């Protein structure tokens, strides 16, 4: 569990942050059950509660640098290095998933849990409802398909 790959995946799935932002948190940004950073793309500050899976990955992560996610050399990942590391990890795990797919997964999971637009946006940092609506459509289709299969089983 203490690998940079696992930590990167848990950070993506647990926060919904963009890949460029997942590389940025420093240990000082992780406190009292929250990760608090300023997003690079928007300049917006986000405060994200740490979910249990991410808490475990953070606890197992070595703190060999000021940055939470560091390479084997103890240095923060460059964007290219980060993307290559995640690609290797998803290939090794046989996941057909990009890092951005983890952001989408986090957003869809929030919608499926019944979060309001404002609640989901507070975590993912989306500024508009357009992306949230896209994720809601994905979540709604899954819920509707699940309900349809349940009805078929009863029938």
C-alpha cells in the first residue's frame, strides 16, 4: 500500500483533483482530516475531506520530502514523470483508465451518493455545473440500468 502509484490513485479517486494538482500537496497541506490546496488551473482554494482509503494510503506513505507524492529519489514528480508513473501503474493493474478517469470516477461517485451540485463542486473544484451535469448523466444511467436489471430479476 505504501507505493507512490497507490498513493497517486488514492489521491485521484479520493479528491477528484486534476493530475496537475495531485502532485502539488505538501505534508503541511494535509491536516486535521483535510487536504487544502490552491488549484493550478483555476487558482481556487479547495478543502477536501480525506476519505478512509486515502487516509490509509497517506499513513503508509513515506514522508521523505515536503511533498506528499514523491519519486523514489524523494523529489516531487514532474508532470511528465507523474503521467508516466500513473500509466505504468494502471497498465500493471490492467485498468483501462487514465488519471483523468479517476477525477471522473470521484465526481460520479459523489453524484451517485446523492451530493448536491454545490457539495460535489466543493470537492472537485469544478466552477460550472456543465461538468457536474455530465457526471450526473453517467451516474443516472448506471442507477437506471441497475433498477432495470432488478425489475427483470423480479419479473
